[in-house]
C-alpha cells in the first residue's frame, strides 16, 4: 500500500483520537455515526460490542462512499461495553443512571469489552475483541457524591472513564489499559499493519 492510504475513524471520541495520536496516527477524517446501541434481547456484552463496532464501520463506509477521495480508505470503528456479569451497564446520560452504575461497581470487579472493526480498501473485514477486568475499591458515600457532582460520568460507558477522576478508584486492572480507555492500541495497530496500512510512516516526522 502506498503512502497515499487514507484512514477514517468512525467516531468523534476525543479519547480514541488521542490514542491514535499516541501511536503516531492522525485520521484523514472523522465520521461519527449514529447507530442504535440498545442491546438485543439476551445479548451478551461481548456480542454487543462486536455488533456495534461492525455497525459503526458499515455506517461510516456508506458515508465515505459519497466522497470520491475516501472511496478506497481504511475505516476504523470501535465500541466499548462495561458489564457486571451478563448485565450491560449503560452510557450514563442522567445522574440517577450514573449513581446506579458507580454504586454497582463499588468494591467489586467488572469487565470492559472493546471491539475494533477495520474495513479495508480491498473489502476485507477484520475484527478483534479485547476483554479487560477492572476492580474498584469500596467507595464511601462522600466519594460517590463528589464524583457524581463532577459530571465526568456523562456519556461514559458504566458512568466512568479510567483516564479521568475514576482512575483513582481502580485497585486492579488485568488486561489492556488503552482498551478500557476506548481503543486497544496493540490490536488496532497490528490489524492496520497486517492489512498494509503504513502505521509507522509518521514516526520519523516530515520527510
């Protein structure tokens, strides 16, 4: 693949953009998609993450097809799901939702599933699912109330972001930190590299 390869990120997430920048990559365009993230009946957390990542990638591909310069781009999408057992926690939009999530996570372990989907110019579809286990300390009422008052929980899966204030609650992490943030870098770069995208082109700066 030549250096003209283009990368589109099917997300408007600042966190995923920052993670790609950490790996030396800058998408040529952001294509945030709007897909229904409601779990299907009896859907498992890992299945939900994979389905939503693929749905976001497909939606972004349809958007990109309307722009000739992006017709042959690589499209990268991801979705993160937080779960306690089979129970899928929501992306908290309201104070009560966030409070329920944080109280549930207090003093126990939960799992974070991030699925990555890559659509290539050749029509290939690559997917990876990364599972991480996170344990929170037992939180006191004042800690919970203060955290909820910060508003940082808004639009976060499970009501928290590990790279934010709630990182102080994490006693143990088994798995991928970048996956819990929202994009597992090792797996993402390995997929792009394996499909011919020049992942290290920008490492040495301008030619």
